[in-house]
C-alpha cells in the first residue's frame, strides 16, 4: 500500500528577459510562499500526500514574471491530485511546464 507516500510537484515557469525577471507563483489566486520557488523560477512543492485537499475542478496555479519593463502572467494550469492504493511510488516527482 503506497498511500500516504510523499510526492513532489514541480511546475516550471518559462521566462526570459533583460533585466532577468523575478518569478512569483500563485495558487488559487493567493501568492505561494517564496521559499517554495527555486532560483530558476520553478515552483517545487514537496511532500504532497493523500491528505492534500483538492476540489473536483483541480487547484489553479499560475506564475508572473516581473522586471523593470513590467509584469506578464502565464496561463493557468489546473492541478489534480490523485492517489491510488498500491500504484504510487514513494518519492515520485510530477513535472509541469507553464508558459
């Protein structure tokens, strides 16, 4: 039984610019803790377990990239957490790219 095993979710925010933009992530419209954002701008959420709550419509995530020229917002990605007994492996990673 693999239920309760942690999974890491990573979502990349494709950015470029001069000056280099600062990436900010949002979950359900609320800013995500910046400690979860890697230097590359990738969002990394460790230790997602079966207890993670999600609506039937998924959880919306999006990023913004900001520099002195302004701010641009990515498309929104809906993330659904699904856990199946005996299928999920410990230390699984899920990667999503958003542009």
